[in-house]
C-alpha cells in the first residue's frame, strides 16, 4: 500500500506541475520525475502488456492516468465502455487543446469526463476499487482545470439557464446508467466528490451546448450514453438511428470501431459508414495507412458477409480515398487493400462464394484504378503487395496456374526492388529533383520502401508465406520451410511474422500431415525460437496458428500448457483459440463422464446453469470478446465439465462462434437440455445460429439415440424438446436457417436486400443430417435433399453421395444411380454447355476480371445447365454402392453387439 501511495503521489505531483501555468519544469526536477516514472512503470508494462508505442512519448500526466488505469483493470469493475477513450483523453490532455475554435474536440473531452465520472460513480463495486478516492480526485482536478482554462472561472461562478435543474438531470443519468447494468446504489455508500464530478462534467457539456448554439437535448445526451453502453451493435444502433445531426461524429466513430459478431452487425456498420464517411470530421485517409475504421469493416465483412465487400470497397474508393490528393499514395494504399482482403482468418469456410467475393472486390479496386489513371498500365499499377494479394486469393480458389503467374510477377518486383539487400543509400538519388506526383509509381514505391525497414521485412515474410501456400507436394513444403529455419535472417522473420507459421500449419493440414506429434514438435520449435529471441510467448501471436495446433494435439495437459504460456502475462485469448480450447475440454469431459449424464437420475443435477453476469467489456471501443486471463487460472474442479462450464460463464459477452462451440460441446454431455440452451443463448442476444449451432442439435439427437439403450429408463423413448420430437425440431431449424435456393438469394443481394445471414451447409452437416433422417425413417425428407442440392448448385463429394444413395430406399437408390450413370453421363456432352464454375479469361483491362455469375453460377441456370450440373456429380458404380451398403450394415451390427455386451456387463455388475 505504501508503494502504491508513493507512486500515486509522484504521478499526482507530475500532473500538477505539468498542468501549471509554467509548462517548463526545472531540469533537475524533470529528470527526477522521469526516473521515478521509468522505475515504477516498467513493471506495469510487463504485467499488463502495454504496447511499446503507448509508452514512447509520455508526459507526466499520462503516467498518472496509466497508473490509475492499471489499478482499475486489476479490480472487479463490472462495466467497460469508453474507459479506454477516457484515459486516452487524460493521456493526451494539454492546456493548449482547450481552445474555443476546436469545438468538436472540446465536446468530446467534456463528454468523456462525464462518461468517466458516471462509470466510476455507478460501478457496482466502486467502493472496493483500490485508490478510489484518488481516481475521483484526479477526475475532479481535470474537470475544474477544464473550467478554468475554458471559462477562466469555477463552476459555481458560471451562469446557466435557470429552468435547468442540474440535480434532477444528474439523478436521471445515474438511474439510466445503473438501470442498463441492473446495479443498485445505496445512499449510505454515495460519495459526495464523485457525485460532484458528474454534476460538474454535465455542467461543462451543457455550457458547451449553450455557447455553440447546438440543438442537442438531454434526451440526445442520454441516447449517446445508451449507445456507448450497449453490448449489442443492434441495440446501440437503435438508440442513435434517426437522430441525424444530433449525433456527434466521435460517437459514430466509436460505434464503427465495434467488432461485428454476425452478418446483421456488419450490415448495420456498413450502412452507417455509407452515411457518414463523407463527413469532414470523419477519419481522414492518411498516407501509407488504411483507416482503422475501414479496416475493421473489411475484417468484419470477410468474417461474416463477403457479399458486402464490393460495396464497401466502392464506397471507400469513390468517397474516401478520393480525399487523398497524391496519386502515388492512392495507388499504394489500393495495393495494401488488395493484400488486406486476401488475409482471411476465418477458420471454417463453407460458402463456395467466399473467395469469389474477395476476388471480385480485388478486381474492383484494379478497375477503379485503371479508370482513374487510364494512361498507366495494370502492371505499373500493381506492387508486390497487390500481386501477393491476388496470388493468395487465386490459390485459395485452386487456380494454381494463375496464382503461379501472379507469384512470378511478384518475384520480378522483388528483384527490381532488391528487397533482400535493400539499403536506403542506394535510393537517395532516385528522382531526387522530382515532385512526388511527377515520379512514376515504381520510383515512388522504391523510395518509400527504402525508408522503412519494417515494411521491407513484412514484404519478405509475405513472400515466404505465399511461396509456402503454392507448394504442390508435401516434400516441397517441408523443404521450403526447412530452408527458412536454417537462415538467421529468416529466423527473425519467423519470430516477428507468425503468418509464416500459420501458412505452414494449414498446408500440413491440407496434406493430412498435421498429426498430434507433428503439432507438438512445431509448437516446441516455435517456443524455442521465441525463447531464444528473448521475447514473451505472447509476442505477435497468430490465433489461427495456435487454433490449429490445439485442434491437432491429443493431450489435454499439453494444450493446457500452451494456454498457460499464452495467458501468463495477461494476454487475453482470441475467440478462435478460446473456441478450440472449449471444444477440447468438452471432448475430455465426454470421456470422463462416460455418458452417465444420460441416466434419468442425473437429469436435474447436470443441467447447465447460465448465470446472468454483468458485462465486463460491453463493446465500445474495440469490443473485447476474449476471456480475460484471470479466469484461466487453475482451480480445484472435481471434473473437467465443471471447469469448462465455469470458463464459459465468465465470458462477459461471448461471440456467436463461442456460443456455438459451447453448444456443440454440451451436445455430447447434455442432449436433454441442448435446445433450451440453444434458444436462451442465441435468443437473449438476438443472434441467428451458425453451422455449429445446427450441428449441436443434430449431434444431440444422434448421441442420445446411440446411448439410450445403455439405461433401462430410456427404452423405447425418443428425445423430446418442448414436448416435440427433437428430430422434427432439427428438420425445421435446418430449413429455416440454411439456404434453400442459392439463385434466389443472389437476387436478394442484387436488389439490396439484407443477406448473408443464412448458412451454406458443409459436408459435415449433410452427413449428420442424412444420418438422422435415415435413423428416424424420414424418407420424404431424404428424397427432398436431392432437389435441395440441385437448388443450391451443390456438387457433393463422392463419399457423401455414396452415403446418401445407400440410405435411400433400395429401389429408388438403384434407379437414381442408373439414371445418373447412363443418362447424365452419356446423353449430355460436356462441351455443349459451359460449366457455371468455369473461370473466364476473356475480359478487359485485366486478365483476372470475371463476372459473378461466371464464377459461381448464382443466376438461374437453364434446364440443360441443371442437367449438366448433375452430370458433374461423381456417380458411383453399382459395385461401389453395394460395397458401401455392406460396410454400413456391418458397422450397424457391430454397434448393436457392442451395446448388448455393455448391457450384459452392467447386469452382471
């Protein structure tokens, strides 16, 4: 406690000295403060993983705000929202910024002070926060300082409209703020200074309204607070929708920086971006940098609704990038965007349109550039980043020949720029006397890259990653990666740019070489490199890389070790890593429970209780979705199932993917109540299910049926949810949440209707769905799948088609197979109709341009085209189908014998 007091007094002294009228401190005193700051804050940087650039240009007031921020982060604060902005305001506070002509900045600072005052005052456990009174005094100091510097008076000396009763408004704001979090304030714990802070900061805001003639009202102010406090993007948007000019631009920026969690969220964000992006106060496109708001929208679109990417790119190119006057900077940023679009971190890609949507957006950028600068050729418009972005997208589309050509062009650019030995001195004479706009883009690009060592290293890492992605055999892949690990320079790249590890692991998985042993060896190799480089294990970690390792490693203790190393320094788990970890723990729980949960006696005691927890991080300002490390500390749980449920309960605002991972895990151990969880968890957050949610329902039905015979109480009993057969509910949910006709859904997109919220089922979900229909004799629904696949323009893999035919009625299955084998393959000539999947090369401006319908056949096909699509199905021979039936029946008999043996053993026991 003494140390804490000493630190605070030192920093508080810094604040007072820095904020005094004399901004120049005596040299010796300033030097002493700097020493004290460095001594005390070195441990906070280690403990809380503050990024280096946040510690570079500290002024003394920043030290104080950071200290208080760290104290709050280490306590049980039950709300997070604009706190990051609040402390950012304190960190960047300077007397010169309180000037009358900077009205937008003043309103933002005054509002942030009000918000911080409300948050501190209304926190459920505010009186338990260490150094609470000091925090309140710091806020009070800043508020009074704002009054003095803005108005040269203290609050009590400034007049405001007499018909405004500040105390009534303050109580109204407190009640609304607390209501949003279901908190209860008691008069005996109210703090007078904290209350005064709310009153005085509100006073500042109202005085601003009066002085600048703004038409803002108290209701508007309340709506801004509701927007910032809302954990859901939809709810936040509802509070500001229709307010028009009554919403300051800093509230809009905060809203657009939220992380979307669904297709509905990204649709709302793009709609608002379209509405405000031309505002003069909006985020300006800076040189050599994509705006952070736009990057957030791009990543959200890639994750949840790629159909919106082209519209988003068009808005940016036509209405934001145009504000940048310099031609070469426009081209450079456009190339960065082409590469950014190719960097998808989506774990499961089920929609066949996914990479075509990305390619369309990339082509749109090139077309916009060629129209903007028709005198420049396409090759002169593309840099290494542009070529690499196209390489990765074409490789993901399995267009390896075209991807190889793009890679060769990228290597030519690499040789031209001499990235491996690039030095600034070699480029000082390049166009030395030319203006920026007079230089060619290539000259300009060389000049810019030569100035930035990190940019050169990043390009080298991207080149290595793309080369690994294009390896056609496993031996080529292993040899290419071995070359990287032998070079000292490459080892540095492997530490700093984990994208190389991600690509390597994904390619091993593609070649079916990512075994548990191989995954452990890769982790040890990675850990050794990080340790040798004297970096923390959390340094620049790649979530996809860690996710794939966790999925592949069998040992739960080894996985726990990895998670412990990631989180030991305060690093929060990325949602993808968290999802993989939850499923791994559920898998362990399944083996431990040995399905005892299916006994009637354990129904009541084993139900998962979802507690209503307060949001720790409610979404504003880069909403954090991952679980905080403090909840991952080892606790004394009797069973893994208790541990994994505890982890889930402590996630304040889980993403849909995290909810679906929990549901999928629970489907193995708690099928009786899975539908209740499904409705509660998705319904309370107004989310639509994703594929794992449907898999959870399917899995619960199948698991329950497989093991009901193990207990006499379940004989001749079918699983029911809400007094309905579970299988019927699953059929209904499948039809409601999956695409029925992909051509119709395209027409919706073209008519600007909301889309992207339905599921394009993967092979895994088809296998389970077909198995469930067959098990419960839904023959009509089985037959309907054939029409469903035709409507989706879906070409099933051979194993899936075999499984489907084997489960159809015998005569129907044989007739359909003969029909497919004889009629479709022999009567329709493949060269008569172009495949809807064919990639068209006869285009203008660039050889990679193709239309949407040419890529994936979203428009309705003619009858002949439908027949040709069926001719592309891998129809099995009669012997293949008969053999598959034999294997399927043999497995069924084996399951029955196993069940009988277990029952006999149980009876004997």
